[in-house]
């Protein structure tokens, strides 16, 4: 058997960093996250330190509790993972809700584009 060599320690480290990042962004303590998914606080702590690997169904439960994609937990942050997280957040929302979000995104894009153009003119 050849092929793909998997660096389990690197994967554990990435997952741990991502769980901590998204948990903190959600304003949750380790205990609150653990309670939401029915696991121990000590387990969450060990995952975040890169010492413990989660089973797939636990990883999915953590992602669901944090409103992120599973990919966002197992991969370094990237534009793709951010887009997947946005999709998770918007899933099952009404057309009216999505229309409002689209308007907000358009406003943000226009604002960022305007700032970027201003910055280029100063150079």
C-alpha cells in the first residue's frame, strides 16, 4: 500500500485550533460546547490542545453546535471554508431572510471595494 501519508498530529493540531477559534467566536466556554453535544469538558480541552482526535460523528456534532462546516474544522482557514460556513449559517432560512442578507453582503462588498480603491489612489 502506497500513496497518501497522513500526518495525524498535524490534523489534530489543526482541528484543535479550529475548534477553539470557532468556539471562542461563538462566545462559548469549553463546558458550554461540551454540554451542547454531550461530551466532557476535559475531552474538548484535549481536542483543542491537539492531544485527542474526535470520531467523525463527534466532529459533525461540534460543527453543528458551532454553526460551521465540518471542512472548516479539519482544514486551515481559507476562502472556501468561509464560504461553506456562510452556507451553513444560511441553510434553511426563508427567502425574505436571504434577500436581506444578500443586501447586506452587497453593501459590504461595495464598502470594501470603495476602501480598496481609495487605498490604491494614495500609493
